C-alpha cells in the first residue's frame, strides 16, 4: 500500500500495543516502524532493475524480518527512551513490521511473507491507494490522538479504526469473488476458451474490476463494473513471446518472467524489444492501449549483458486513465 496508509496502520498498531502506557509516542514509533519495510525500494539505487524488483517486498516484508528485527529495534529504542520495557518496544516493532506485509498481501504485487521460501502472497483485492480504506482510518486515528492516554475513548476510537479497515479488506475479497464469477460467466457465454483468469480492482476503487484472461496465443483484458448492464468486452493483447528468441534462455529474462508470474507480453517498437508486465494493466482502458504501467526496454549490450530499463511515464497518461475510469465505473 501507499506510504500514508502504512504510516496510519503502523500508528494504529503502535497505539494498540503501547498507547495506554506512553500515549501519542506509541503512534509516532508505530508510524516510523510502519514505513521501515518499504526502505527496500532503496535497492534500485544500488543494483540492476531485475534484482531491485526481486528485492522489493521480499526480505523486509517477511515473517523472518519481523521476528528478528522487532526485538533489535525494541532494544535500541528501550536504551534511550524513558519507557525502558524492552518487551513492550519489541512487541510494538514486531506487530508494526508484520501488519505491513499482511496489508500489502491484499495488493496486486503481493509480498514474500514466507521469505526465504519462494511463496508470494497476492490476494489482489485492493489497489495500492484506496481512499475507502485509508480515510476512515485517518479519522479514527485523529480522534484517538486527542484523548488522554488512559481514556477509554482512546482505545475505543483506535479499535474502531482497526476494525473498520480490517472489515473493508474482507469486503474487498468478497467483491473480488463476485467480479470473478461475472468474468467467468461472460467468458462461458461468449464461448471463449482460456486456461486461467487473474482479477484485480482498478485504481482507487473496488467497484470497477479488470481481468487478464490467458488464452493460447494472446491475453484478453476485460473490465467489469458493478453498475454494468451489458456483456463484458474483452480486448486482445498478443503474447509474442517468440520475439524473445534466444533471449528466453537468458538468466535475467527468466527472472523477469518469474517476477511477472508469467503474465507478460513482448512488443517491438523501432527495432526495440519491450517487456510488458500485464498484471498492472495499461495507462488507459481503451482498446489497443499499449502504454503499460510497467514496461521495460530490453537492452542487449555489446558484451552480451542484458538490461531492463523501465520506460518513463507521462503525467498526461495518468490523467487520461483517471478520466476513463470515471466514465467506465458508472457502467457500460
């Protein structure tokens, strides 16, 4: 999830663990702890694109990290804070560390919760920024902040924030299941043969959903809003995996395919090859849109080294996407 949401979650968890004993300072440390796992993004400054993608939401988003570093951070803070309870600080950091990847597991990218075991969790039921999750959470957290640390209302408000946000996550899973059945029904009605369906919400909402459909030579992409009254239209994106040629045996290419969970297409533009991660869609929902959210140019250097360079985004594409979504969310 986005940084603001993780800060709010961390603050609420910190409050739940130590708020009664140290007041708003528990929120402060919880907010800090809630952002620490995302420091893995700094890897992009020290390594290549593929390695950075493998590191993202890996070690720092694991149970292992929470168990080992919770007590370490707890010990450090207990040495300079007036409140000296090592166990209390350790629990605060542990719970803030572990709830961070648990929340991320509901997004499309998911998390390597069981690192070093390669078994990623990605429920794909919530977009990385969802106002319906974050805003009520913020309101309850602010109400909590202005109560005395021993006040019953303080605990009640904070608990409400945790309960409402958690309940919303459960609702998103139910909505995902509902959307999945709609895609499945439309595919059957239209006599489309496929091997698997991958569904996820579109940006900033859980009303409009999209699905990637795996067929023999192409992926189909469709959109479904709970306000739809017409059949779903599926758009075709040829896989063109054959464009890779001998590159398919390259180590970095294999790793990139693994990262995408096999949901990728290859396109050619001006004699350049591009790797498109289909899991995150395009910068618009109109037919034949090839501006993928995550697109990488595949460069082969003279020494045979392969590099993946992410293509830059145009801010106008994001604005067009939001405009398209607003129209489509109201139904077809």
